[in-house]
């Protein structure tokens, strides 16, 4: 499996110098502790059912609900490949109007009604073909399997440039992060579109005459494990699930390789949720939690999810429906994991009748699995991109609002603030220029430079947020008689991987998860400090 830079991101330690990360982690752990107290209060099946309803409502609220589009799939098969073990059909359908999804459908050669498995891809350049070996083996074992391209992967690259033959936004995760930021701006999570793609893929799968709609499973690794978790939690047509290399308690994951936009929901921890909630909100279906010993989604974070869900299923007399398998090696699906997945689907969807051992069967090179003529859906007539779907949703939701609503929103974000100024330390450096240190939260400080003209009397003031161009502007304003505070944005330096056009996405995602907002936190400090602070001991 070819992993993206996001997938290769190693666990980020809770650096002693990263005070902002420490502070946010403190909030996260308090929120998780509060969740544990709530879970400890659930002592009956009735309590559990009430919790399920509450969690489902919270998840849909966080997502911004799911699209309500009920239009046709307009599915078509563009080509077929047949061998002695299975038949592969190349499929394209519409998740939303002219919003195309590409997929490969694998089916047994003999007629009949078969169980089915939806295979979601992770963060690779391959998309659907990442699951070629598993999907083909499942077909050879008597399953109909649909492997599809999530947005940004395979034939659905959003910033594809044919001149260079690749996407120009970097890895697929970069496209997800950019769309994630667009979605947050309009009060939703980009995950709603990923889940919708999976739902529409299920719609297609169960429409096939070869499929028994009462025997449908879902599986995938990494980002595909996340999408498997989502669709199995929210769509009752899924009767068995096997997500790999995703499920992890935020107790362990918060300061580690925090996943990208569709995998980390805004206000998730602030809403009293953790990964176990996805399994607990499902219709008590069988879950096989797959992990690997060397994964950066650490085994230490997987086990608490497994143990909690087992306790939860005990309320329903279904403890045997939850198992965990720890495969060897790094992030991915080694042979041992694949065979455990086959066994799980055979057990729950084929009455245990079948051989779980992986077979050597015909496989095709990636280019032969291409669905569209050009290899990208953007060349399909009328094809739309994800940002267009998000904008359409914005246009649908927007409504005129005035100053009172703006002030209320700023108040909710705590901008501006009122009260005493934050603690500060000031030291003179040279000729009217002072180094300043401000305490934004307990234990969290940000730096800045205070420019003070040498002339006596009260002066106009200017607040600048530091970037590469502000120092020259600060010096020029100070030379003309203004007091200038050039303040450095608070940040979590150990989290910034310096990808172009994304900023410190990881710190933003963590802040969103605990119900905070990094730009608002910065604005709070700037307005608070600049309005309230009195520098009585300085010569102005």
C-alpha cells in the first residue's frame, strides 16, 4: 500500500516546549474524563438505548446532517474484465447531481444471490485499487464487492493538472484539508460528503441483482477504516464491519497523529464523544476492530475502544459480536489481517461456510482498473468538484443577518473580552524597542515586539499580527509617532508540518475538536491585551 505523507506522519510527542498543545490536551482529557463519568452512569439496556439516540443526534449535528438528495444514481458500466475466479465491472455513478464516483465491482462468475462487502480506500494515490487483492479474493469466496474512490483519490483528484499528470495540491489529504476548511466555514464537516459517497455506493451495491441486501458488510483501512466506521454506524443496511488502522481513543490520539478533516469531526470531544461511540451507536452489528502492532494509531489507544465496546454490547447480550485482531508490522493490512477480515465476513454474512485463506488469483495492473477514459472524473460531461457542492450547500443555507447576530457570534467565540489584562513581561532591547511576553492561558505565552517612539506624550497605537512583512511596517509606523505592538500568533510549533496553503491545520483541527477556534483564540488575546494592558512603567 502506498501511503501518503499524512499516513507516514509519526506520532508527535507532547513536547515540553509546546505549551499550547499541553493546554489543549488538558481540556481534551477533562472532556474525555467527563465522558467516562457519563458512561459509568449507564447501567441498563434502556440507558444504553437513550445514549444511542443522543449520540446519533450529536453526530448528525456535528456533520451538518447528511445531504437529502434523492435523485437517481445514473450508474453505468464502462467495461468488464473476466477471468476464471471472478468478473470485474468498471462502474461510475452520481453521488450528487454530476458529482461522479468511480468504482470497481467484483462478482462471482456463477449466477445467484450473494452477500456483499463495501470496500472504502484509505489515504493512498491508488484509491479503489488499493483494495484490489482483498476485493478479488472476496469475490472468489462468494461475495459481491464494491471498491470505490473516495473524493481526492484514484480517479477523483480535485486539483488534477493534466500538464504534469498529477494533482497539484499534494497528497489527497491536502485536498481533504482544504475542503475541510471550506466546510467548517459554513458550519458543517466535510465528512458528510465522504459518508454520502459511501451511502450512495451502498445504494448501488444493493441495487445489483446478484446482491442479497440483508447480507452486506463494510471494510477498509486507515481513511477507509474511518469511512467504514462512519457508514456502519449510520446506515443500518451494513450488517458486519471490519475497520482497520483507525479506531483509537482520543485519550491516546489527541497529541499523536491527529487525522485529517474527514477523520476528525469538529466539536467531537466537546460533544462528549470518543471513537467507541461510533460502534455503540450502530444497530449492534458485529465489529472486527483491526489494528497492527507498529501502527502510529497506537495499540495502546485501540484496546480501550475494544474493551469499552465489549462492555457496551454486554447490555444487549451480544458481546461475541465484537472482536479485536492485532496484526504484525506497520500501518496497513498484512496477510494475517486480510485473512482475519475474510473469516469475519464469512462468519457473519455466509453462515461461516467458506475458506478464509487468501488465494493466488488473477490480479490486474492499476491502469486496467481505470473506469473513465481519461482516468479522471473531471473530464466527464458536466462533472462537478467537491468545492462546488460545498458552495451550493452554502447558498442553500445562507440567510441575511445583521449586527446583533454578528455580535452574538463574537461573544460566543469570546471576542472581544472584558476584564483584567493578561500577565505580561517586558524587557528593553534597543532604542525604544521592547520584547514582550503575554500569557494567553495559564502556562501559555506568546511573544511580541513593542515599538515606542522617543517623543513624550500620549500617542496613537497600532496592533500588528506578525508575519514576514510586518516588521518593516511596524518600524515605519513607530517612526511616524505611533506605539506599535507586533504580536506573534499563538501556535503549536511541534504540530506544524509546513505544507503549502494549509497553515497549521493540525492545531486548528485539535482546537475544533475541543470546541475552540484557533483564529478566535488569537483574536481574543489581541483585542484583550491591546485594549486592557497598561504599560505604566514605560516612557510613554
